[in-house]
C-alpha cells in the first residue's frame, strides 16, 4: 500500500504518495541517526572515562529556563530527538547513570609566603650533676666485740702451731683439731699495791680485786680445756697473745676440785711484778690466794691470802 508522509510546516498538511527519492531520504536519515547515536554514545563514554573537569571557582546554580514556545519540528529537531532517544535506551540497557557534575574549587594563585628569618638560638648548656656518693659508714665495734676478735686471732695463731706440735698445746692422740673451738673469755684480776700493803689477816680478798686488763680464752676439745690463749689491752687496742698449756691444765684441776655446780667461782689473779698466775676461791671459809703451780702437787690445796700478799710487798 502506498506510504504517506505527513509534514506539518506552519500549520500546513501535505499528503503525498511515496517516491524513490523520499525512500532514499528516509533510509539516509535513519543511517545518519544511527551513526550519530553511536558517535554520541562513544563520545559520552569517552567523556566519563577521560573527562577533564573544568576549573571553576564556584558552582553556578542552574536556573530553569523559561518556557519556550513550541516550535514546529524540523529535520534537525527530529534527528536530535532520535539521537537522544537512542542514547537514553542504551544507557538504560547498560544501567549506567549519568555522572553528576562535580564542582571543584579553582586553584587559587599561590600566596607569596615570606621566608622565615633565621633566629640565632643559643645552644642549651647541659649541666651534669654527679649522683651523690653515699657516705661510707663504718661499723663501730664494741669493746666486747673487739675483745672476742682478738681472742679469735690468738686462737687461729695457736691452731696453726698446734697442727705442727699438738702436744705442746694440750691436744691428745685421736683429737681432731678441726673440732677445737674457742670458749668464753675469763677475766684476770689484780690487787693494787696499796691494798696489798694494808691487808689484814682474814680480810675478804674479793673486794680488793681490780680488772687487770687481761683475759684468757679456753681452747676447748669437747669439754676439756686444751690450752689458754691470752689477750691483753694496751690503750684502746686488744692485743692477741700466746697459748698457755700449763694454765689450762691447772684450770682443769681447779674446776674439778671446786666445781661451779657446788657453788664455787674461782678467779684468776696476777701481779704485774711477778710472772705466772694465781687464783682465789672466794666461797672458801679461809681467805686464800694460791699460785696455780700448787695444782700440780700431789695433794693440792690453797694458800692463806695474807702470806701471798706479804710476799708481794
């Protein structure tokens, strides 16, 4: 059936039968529309992937255009509307939404910042304060401690000699010298010259006894006294002395004859002008003062105090 095109130009309606010229014109327009659609879509995709954002300082709001009176479509309008329709269809098919315009701030001109003026800064002075050195404290030993220390020194000296000559220091066969130990110090007393000169028969001896600044330490092997080590005081110093086997033997006999269990407390006495040791037993009824050599006799006993003191005058 014959095709008819209706064109409306300025309100006129023309109806004409189809012709080969119009047929080719229609095919050409459709080809042009397709080509333009493809080019427009390619340009749009290229714009999305390689768009260069325009440098704008601020976003200009888009104001809606005033209503434009309808104009009769021309051939150009028909082509444009076709391109837009194809483009919209392709976008919907690819589910790609048009990108919203992005407003970017235009790069402002660099502000000239003045270079900082170097300021001379004095180097910090680091002062090293040395840590305070704690003051070394010296332990002050008491007189009793220094006395025991001197006795220990005398004990060590005697044991060195006893390893070579055990019998000279009261050790017996079968004694292990490593078992020897130092006993408690025994004070030694003296009687002043004036008290000796004024002594009366029967006068108590014990009140006349004064410290002689001498001590003897027993060297013990179990309960047996092997020897005595001597310590004397010179000024503020305690001087270790030698070992004395004979005094230890006499002291053993004295303790056997007048044991402490029976209430006896023998005391050692010296005369600075007479060598050797004496002893007295204050608990005996007769006031006595006896040379320790008496204990080596067959029947040892005590000597009257007035006789011995008279011999010291």
